C-alpha cells in the first residue's frame, strides 16, 4: 500500500512492523515502524521525500517517536525535520550531531535526545546497540521479542561505505564487528533489516530482503583479510566532491558485494 503522497511505499513485514520506503533517485532508503501496545517507534527519517509524519499517523493511532540511526542525510532527512517540527521526540547520538548540522543546518537539534539503552513500547522492547564505524554515532536497534535487528547502514546492506571521512579505521571497525558477532551468537535466527533493503541482492535471489548472521561473519572475514593484506580491492571512483581526494578501494564477497574503504584508514595507528 502507499500513503497519500504516492511517494512512500509502505510494506507490512509482519504484525506490528512496517517498512516505509522512499522511492527516489537519491538512495531508495528505508524507515521502519514498530508498534507496541502503548507507543510506536519510527526508525530513521528518510532523505528527501516528505510526509513521513503523516504516513505514520495513517498507519497507527499510537503516540510515536523517532530514533535516527546516524547523521547522514538519507536517514536524518526531511522526515526527521518533520517529526521535530511536529513536537515528536527524536533521538540521535551526540557523536553524529555535527554530521546533521553539516548536511541540514536548519534543523533544531536542541530538542533531540541521546537514545536510551532500551525502549519499552509495551510488549515490544527495543535495545539500542551503538555500532561506530560507518559513522561515529551509528546505532542499531534490536527488537528482543521478535529477534529482529535494524542495522541501517552500520554494517551496510550488501554495499558498505567505510571510505568516508567520518568512518572509523578498519581495525577499529573490526573490533565492533566482533562484539556484534558475540551478541548475535545468542540469537542465531536473527533477521537483520538494513537501511537500503533493495541492495540485499544475494538474499533477494532467495526471496529475502533481510540479512542474517552469515552476512556478519563474512564481513568479519573480509575486514580481517583487508587488514592483513590478503585482500586488496580494486580502485573505485565515486563522483562526489568530498571523496575526490580519497584513495577508495572496493572488494566483493558472496553477501557483501560492494565493500568500499579508504586505504589510508586500514590501521588505526597509521591514519592520516
């Protein structure tokens, strides 16, 4: 089904869970809506397509709030601004506030709060899991009862961008990935819903638009091999001005199909 603007595609993934997809030439980004018994949570604020706030109001009568997973403009976009202006509570890591100011300087961040460790929606407990790497303030959300992890861009969605100026070194990122692997070992049947589900090509061939633990394990293997010099990517040009002076390499695996990194930021002690 679609909302009133005919610009946002709403898909009911299961009971009390909806994906709201922005269909644009920008990044085709996903937001998610989780409905509990007492309140609802919106994960991410899309990019350039308006009316996310009205779309959510059309789906649920519950009071709702937003958690923004990181400060990039395709997730902390016009929907986040709508929620703030409507008086809804918005949560964002302080480590990514500067990114939001850089990309959308007219947003009032004075009312934004840091995400809680756990959100109780009533029958749905959502844990906040910090995952610095893609950005320093990246956060994932884990729905305990349903064993669902909403990863946004923290581990990519087939495509992973670690070449950005705000990204961690690969050594630092690897440590975070290993912590995530330990966490996921306790939930082997986890479904991982990313911020760009259309990119999950290896899984879509099997009829899925989510990832699982095997994706994380491959990401760990690939990151380890890059650090150890066993895996060296092909040089890649990305036509964005802020990336023009970065030596970007790209490697490919079975599930992680487009892993970009900065050759100067492999080892944390050798960052330039």
